[in-house]
C-alpha cells in the first residue's frame, strides 16, 4: 500500500499545474495510507512567512470548510 500511495503522489505532483491541484489528488491516497478519515495540506507563504491552508480532504466532512475557519 505504501508504494501505491507513493506512486500516486509522484504522479499527481508531476502532472499538476499547482500545489493545490496536486493536493486534491494526493491527499486521499496519503490519508488512506495513514488510515485517516481526513487530511489537509498547509504551506508557508513565499512573501509572508504565514501558514496558509492549501487543500483539504475528508471521507465524511466538507474539508474545504476546515480551511475557511483557519483563515479567520
């Protein structure tokens, strides 16, 4: 299962135009590997050294709302 997740992550990173686009594809396999029901990707901004929500995923919840709450 680890190698399948690793390949899925590599494939998403190679074909995506942005980190957000890649994250939408690799969060589910990584969460599956970790046996998690949800996952989120955060990144430090290039200009301001702030932690920014990039993308979220959940089997059960609207993970996008998680990022909305973090922005305030």
